[in-house]
C-alpha cells in the first residue's frame, strides 16, 4: 500500500511538471505544422506567467488564465508580424522575442512588486478530483486529481489532433507547412494560416505560463520559465509533430524531473544536480532515437 | 560597412523606445539614459573596466559563432560551451601552482578551449550519427552545463571551507595580466587578434571559402567543389565551441578568478545577437561586441543611479536585433533560416 502511495505521488508530480510543457508543445505543434518554428516560445511563456500573476491577483485564477492567453497571443502576433509578415528569419526573431520578453517581464515585475516581490501571493488552482476516476489506484490521483490547467492540456490534445488531421483547415495548415508554394498555388492563404497558427501557439504558450504560476509554483519570479519554452520546442521534435507523441514526450520529461522527488522521499543520496540534468539528457537521447525515422514538415523554418 | 549604419540606427531606435517606455512607466528617462551613457562611456575607467571587460566574452563568442553560422551550423549552445571552458579553466588554475605564468596561462586557456570543443562535440556527433538538429541539441546542453557548474561548485571544486557555492581562487600565476590602472585584462588583446586572424581566414584562405560554400549550399559544394561539407560543418561547430570555451576560460583567468554559478549573465545568448548583428563579419563582431558590452555595462549603472531595472536593457537589445533583421530582409524570393545566414555570409561586396 505504501508503495502504491509513493508511486501515485510520483506520477502525480510527473503530470504536474508535464502540464505546462504539454500545453506549450501542443500549441507549438500547430505552429510548426504550418511551417513556423517559434523559439520565442520561452519568452511567450514567461509573458503568460507574468500576465497570469497580474490577472489572478486582481480578479482570480480564471482571469489570470485569460490574461495569460491574451498576452501569449499578443507576443506571438508580434513574432508573426516580423517572421511571417516581413519574412524575417524565424530563429533570430524568436531569440529576439525571448530576449525582449525577459527584459519586459523583469521590468514590469519589479515596477509592480518591487525587486524581491516580497509578500506576493497569487490565488492558485486547487486540485480538482474527478469523482470515480480519481479513485483508480495509482493512476487515478496522477491523472484525475489535478488542477484545472492539466485537464485543459488533456482536452486540447484530441482537439488539436482533430483539427489538424480531420478538417479542411487542418489540411490547408499542413499543406502550408509541407510545401507553402504549392499550397499557395492551390488557393490557400498561407501567410494568414501561418500567422494564425503562430498566434494559436502563442495562446497555448501563454496558458502554459499561467499553469506554471497558478497550478505549480504559486508565484512569479524573473526568468521563472528557466528554459521550459525551449524544452517544449524540443518535445515537438521528439514527439514527431504529432499530439500523441508530444503528450508522451512531455510526460517523459515530467517523469524524469519527478524522479528527484521520488529519490528524496526514498532517502537516497545523490547530488540533486544530476536530477536537474537528467530530463535534458533523456530528451537528447529520445531525439537521437526518433531522428532519421521521422521527417519534419517540408517547409519548416522557411519564411 | 553598410550594416554598421543600420546597427547604429537600430540602437538609436531601441534606446528611443526604452526612453518612451520608461517615461510611460513613471521613471525619469533622461536620468536613466544619462546613467546608461556614463556607466558605459563616462570615464576611462568605466570604458575599460566595465564596457571592454564585458565585451571580451561577447566578441569571442560572436567570432566563434560567425564561423559556425557561416557554415550553416546553428550553434545555440555557446552558453554551455562557455561554462565547460570555465570549469576546465578553474580546475587547471587551481593545479598549476608551481608553474611560471606563461605556462600556467597557456595551460589554462588551452584546457578551456578543449573543454568547449568537447562540449559541442556531443551535438556534432549526434548530428552526424543520428541526424539530430543542432539547434535543439546545443540548446539542451546549455541546461546540462549550468547544472554541471552547480554540481562542481558544491562538489569537487568547492572552496576549502565548504560553505559557499564557489571555487577557491585560482593561483596568481594563472591570472591574465591587467592593463595598469584598470580591470581590463589581456584577453581583450587576444580578442582583437582573434578578430584579425578570422578576418584573414574568411577573406584570404581556401578554408574560409569552403566554409562559405558549405553554408551557401552543402550539396552544390560537394558536387562542384568536392568539399566534404559534413566535415567542414563539424569543424566549424567544434571551432565555435572551442572559442566559446576559451571565452569561459578568460572570464575565470581575467575577471572572476574563481568559478561560481551565474558566472555568465547570458553571454552565450547575447553572443548570438552580436554575431548576427555583425553580419557574421569579424570587424562587425568587434563593433557589435563593444556596443552590447556598453549596453550591459550601462545597464548596471542605470539600475544603481536611476533605479531602472537593468533587465530593461534586454528590450533594447531585442529591438536592435529585430530592426537590424528587418533592415536586411531581402525583398526577392523565399529564404530559409539557413539561407538568410548564408546570404549574410556571401562575398562581401560592400564590406571592408
């Protein structure tokens, strides 16, 4: 029984860590399927995290989520304007957007809450047990006793899959990503599709930032995303640009991160830094495993 | 260089936007910009001891990335390679106690360069063996390097007292000489020499030509020029890593004299901006490196004297990059990220 509880707690932690990554990577899947790679995701998540903090402090957690989504979409719109509208290089634009977001969020945060952010308490999402399902041993608490953003992440996976692979819009989007000039010749408004999918991805990244603040950490800190946006981009590659793969990739990263808590609980002695490295090394390994067996969208990164 | 005019216009616009933003947020924009200026250029000491000291790693990393980007290898992991160099430099700097200064310094710097190259060898191998794109793999290794530094300063390299998360200071002999009356170390001279050498390599040697050929079109280079583009690409990646590692070694040997966490305030990422802003041209890297060094040096003064958070300067840097990027977007045809890097690397018709 004790082992059940332990493993259940470990899996619950893994899902909690995976949630923001799953959200951001799901959105980035839509973006990349249309041929745009957005490395500004890191900054977009950060902007979402700060917007969530401000919104939630003022009007409660759900308003925080809304503010975060809007902030994410706004920043992605700036990215789209430069990288899609003006056809500037996507990698460089993304780097600049992230840099700008770090500066902007840091400045606004200090302006609003002071250098230390002392006494900043953000109203957060409490875990929401789904009656019945949460009673399943081990997996129940991990999957069905989580804060609301986790359920949003779960729900968005089939939704994104359906739009991408079962609708005309999804077909046009994927065609744009594979061969933009052909899609254009077939009458698809590729720039509109790319801008739209980038903004959708930005909304997801904003939501990911909100879930980080409102369902995981409980407060804002400068640069708090700490590379999660970049990891989300890696997870999209690892997940072969498919919602199912992306979900598994995010969970793998979550499990690797949560091992740290498991080992602490078991009282095993090992430098914690090894556990900090582990998720990144596992992601590299997984990338080496899937690379070559999968092809990126043909026009990915071409502006 | 026509790019330089754009860079200056971009900086002016970035600072203008900062001023408007600060004014809107209720700061005294005039005082903030004044503090920024005097912190960067206000005195000989400010210029040498902060601006130039900050520019050394940016110039070096920018030069290394110019090599990689010219060959079309998108190394986003200079931050991690910098830390790998810093770890190796500290390890050597603590052990060369009985050596004369030239030997100690040479050992430290070459060890740092080797460590940087070794760190990027992992993504280079993953790319050649498994086809893992280097943008992602170099990026991921940054986080591993940061954790490794943390492990080192709380483990094998921790100071003797075992209290603070930092190393003991490296031995005197392994420290770079300073310009009398300032904190500017000899690494700056090495950065200047490096830029000169790279300029010669890029414009005068066959290898520089091959680098460009691979960057412009690896298949064409292989077919028409019989160039092993994989080998050239991997070499460019290794060289850029070695130079980033060297930058990390110089930071330990010339500035911090010890290893600690957050040794780099993001040099590896700013270095990307420096290389791109410079159009991958060594002379441009020199100018852009000093420019960004000045911005970061001034940011500290701005926070101290005008109460404006130093991070605000990142917004200026972002605006500078985007303006420079937009100014150089070609009007014709479509370009991939690779192609845009190549386009900048094409034979400089206006440059020099």
